[in-house]
């Protein structure tokens, strides 16, 4: 193995040193806990009328966003990238979600206003 090949192999090996087995398992159990919480809300809280459907929908959306953030950050290695790349990916997604929610709200407003 030449010095150049050794340097490339060492650089590639060092690229993923931040994701140890312990961190992977920790993220797995966090995702498992969030999923169990979603099932608890769906199967126990809603039938017993602890929450309204609107609150349950909000909780589902919030918990799903948390799961998506963990998956993107750790398993797609976005957490270990430079801040510029993170902002280039996250900010357009935030604006997209914001604009879609505004269109849904405005669509309901227009739909309810027409008689």
C-alpha cells in the first residue's frame, strides 16, 4: 500500500469515528421510545378521551418531526457536517413546511368563506 493509499484509507476511516456503537444504540432507543409514545397515544389515550383529535394530531406531527430529525442527524450523518451544508438543507425544508401550512390555512379560510 502506497503512502497516498494509506492516507486516503486513514482519512476515510476517521470520517465515521464519531458514530460509535453506543451512540447508534442510544439513538435507536430514543427512536424506539418516541415510537412507543406514539403508539401509547394512539391506542390508550385517544380511546379513553384523554386528548382531542386535534391535540393528538399535533403530538403525532411533533413526534414524527423529532424522529425524522434524529434519523437525518445521525443515520444520514448530517450532524457531523459543516454548518453551511446543514443550513442549506434545513432552512428550505422549514420554509417549505411553513408555506404548505399557510396554503392549507388559507385554503380552509377561502373554502369556509364561500357560501
